[in-house]
């Protein structure tokens, strides 16, 4: 046991937590047993208590609109853009300049020599990664299983670890493991999570060590009672809050930023738990959509800017039974449960569900400017989800349509980079009138790692995942649609692959603006020097990826695409965080060194 862990159990305000529980005798699946062994030696040397806690496992210019086929993308990006067919509804001017964040000290000046292009196929796909999906169920006899299904639908939001905590009014149990939801939870494991309430979490880490130690839900027993928390997002004033808590005697169990919220609750001087929670949430800054559970209540909250999505749904009770309430990062999780979407948890709102029903209060003023992550609509969320009050599929298809209006090119076929480019490609094809087809086939059965050939062959990793359909591509002028270019290495491999399959021309179109700044709000982003668009012009990127032409969707076109036609919840272009495209961050300051330590040496 590390000194850090040893000290954990003695912190004022916190009682010891037993992380062994009774899972050790269970017939666990292989991954479960391995995880148990790891945690036994590394983590689980803690004292017993009543609670069972088991760990098992730039466009900077205004851009013109229209089918100006004679102009290059670069030329087009220097003109004004109207939107779609709705010229009256031009969104407000977005931040036109790239303004570095005050604490973004390590952002390097533009210097092409600093780009360190990784040619090996160790990480074959070059995407930003969402870090978490969260789920909560209140008032169902099999709450843990319902949470499992919800997490199953949210698996795309994190594949590193998963956990479920349940409560039956007396005891609180939690089980966490490394791997996919389906690898960790079996019938036997779920049977050890009794109760009518549960919260769950699936994780790809951005803050804290990438380890079982930081898997969630995090459970602690405090003087305010048992609390389990599952968090999606990143806090940005870690240093400040952490120092203050440590001065007050807190000793942290994990290196996850999520624990700060629980520690703040544990050290709150308020009398009522709900006041402690509201008071604690008001002290932290950054991105947090959270679900929390005590022995008999569920809480759900979103940060005042509303960076990450969180929706509430309801399953009607049968034969007079009370309704079940569910919360999830995305509404796709409701469908499997036959839950009906009710509403989003509002930014700055704390919702409580107890035997007295659903109550709501604010912990932050409604005047905080909204900053919902626009990249959720571009890439993270599933198209069958409704987030921030709007269907993702609708936004994504409109991005493709607007991209076609802004940067059309004569071609024979529109081909998506699967899977994330599919919906935008459908929109592009519909708007441009150019046929759509699946010219690249994705192998969905490639795991996160695979055996490399003895002698490395070029682009092997990408070819394991994608294969061109030669009969569709040969002799054709192809428009490739993708949702982003991060480092550029994967895009180059795909362009080469399509050309090698016989394409006459390859035109790359990207359904969002160039990614020029890192994200500090819960998304795994490479350092600025690795972001190709932060270091090269669009023409230089085109040369790098070896495409015949390259164009990105404008920022104004993107916000238009995410708001046009149906602007529920008062959604407007100003509702979104677009910092990774502008460098303009919605929070006052960002404690970069705590959040992305890897960047410091970048
Ligand atoms: Fe989303 Fe980009 Fe803002 Fe991060 S910086 S919250 S990825 S829009």
C-alpha cells in the first residue's frame, strides 16, 4: 500500500472505507480476477466499515457561403458566409481571433519543426477522446442491471474502466474494474449490487492516473454519511481547492479530480447534506456533470456553464408502482431501458430524487454564460442521442450540408471515414447531389491492441481498421468526409489508402474548424505542438496529408449547424464552448499543470 493510500483512511471528515468487500469469493471472469489481484496488492489494504466498496477489476476570417465551385477553400475562407437557405438567421459573430488562455503558458509559438509526427501504428486512430459516461437509476428493483444497460449504451464515452455502485437504503456497494462494461459485469457480479438505486460510470481518464485506483464511482464515508460519486468532465481549479482542503486536513484517496467534490462535501460546515452538496459544487470550477448517491437518495448536477450533457428520463411504474427516474450522459442510454426523456439537467442545477419525489435547486446563478461542448455534436455523442436539447444526428447532417455549401468540389463520390464521418457525409451528399457510398469499410472487431506483424509495414494499424472498396474507388474523384484532423497522421494514411485503391483524386472535407487549442474540460487532447492545425496552415496540412484539396467547416457554419431549424432549450450559437477551435476559454483561468501534466513537458 502506498503512503498516500495508507494515509487516506485517517483523514478528518472521512471514515475508513473497505475496498475488499465480499467479491473475493465470487467466480469472477478473467478480467475480474486479474483486477482483483492487482487491487489486492496495490489498493485494498484498508479497514472495514459498514460500506462495501469493491474494486474488481481558424477559420479566423468570415467565410463566404454558397456553391462557389471556382474558388479554393482558402479563397472561400476569406469571405462572408451566409447560412444554408436561412439568410435571416445568421448566428452572431464568433470570436474571430485566437486568444491564448491566461494560463496556457506552455502553448508554443508556431514552429513547424516542433511537430513530432509519429509514423508508427501504435495508436492507429487519431481522435480526441471523451473521458466519461455517467448513469443513475432511482426506484427500480434491479437498479444495478438497469445501470449496466445504460453504461453499455454509453460505452463509446470511455473504454478504460467502468463501475457501478448500488444502495438498498442501508448498505452501499460498489464494484469497479478495468475494461469494457461487458467484461466487468456478469450476472454473478450484478447480483452483488442489490438495491433500488444505482449509479454507474464508464471512463477514459483525462485527470489522475490511468488506473483502477481512479475508476469510478468513488465512494467515501464521511461525517455527512455515505456518498458515491460518478463524474464526467474536468475541474479546472484543482490546485486551489485541493490546497485548501489539505490545509483543512483532507487526505486524498485517489488522484482523480472528482474526489475533490466529495472531499468538499465531507468538509462542508452546512448541516443538511443537500446544502453541503450545493455549497461544494458552487466552489469548484470547470466541467462537471455528476451523479451522486447516498443510502437513500440520488443527486444529479451540471456545472454552471453546462459543458457536458446530462439528461433525465422516467420509466412509468407498472400496476401502480412508482415511476423510476434515470439520469444519463446521453439519451441513447434511455432507449434500452424504455425510459422516456423528460428534460436536461440545467446548467447550475442540482436535482435530488428521494422518497419525497424529485426536487430541484440552483447552486449557481442563471447568469453564468452557457458553454456546452460543441464537440459533443461534432464527434463524441452518438447520433441517436439528444443532447443540449437537440438531436446529434440533425446537427451532424447539417454540418455536412453546410460544408458542401462552403467548399464544394467537382467529384464522383462522397465517402465517409467510418463511423464518425458517416452522418456528415450523408448531409454533404444530399446538399451537393454527389452520390454517397461506403468506400471504406471498418472492421468493428479490432480490439484496442493487436499483434503487429514481425516486420512493421507502413500504415498497418489503419489498414487493420479500415479497408478500401476498390470497385467503388477505382478511377473516381473522391470526397472524403471526416470529423476532425488532430495530428494529421491518420488522415494521411487514409488518403494514401484511397489513392492506392485507384482513386483519381482525393478531396478531404472536415465537418468542423481546425483544432488549434487543447481542451481542459474533460477531453483527452494532445499538446498544442502536436495539433497539426496549431502549427501549419490549411495548405500545409493539405500537403502533409497528400490530398488534392482540403477544406474545413467554418466556425460560424458549425454553430449554425448545431442550432438551425430546432433550437430547443434556447440553444443559440452563443450557447457553445468552441475553445478548441478559437483558443478562447469560457472559464476564468485554467490550472493547466494540474489538469494535463503531460503538456507541461510538451
Ligand atoms: Fe468541447 Fe473543445 Fe470546449 Fe473542450 S475546448 S469543451 S472539446 S468545445
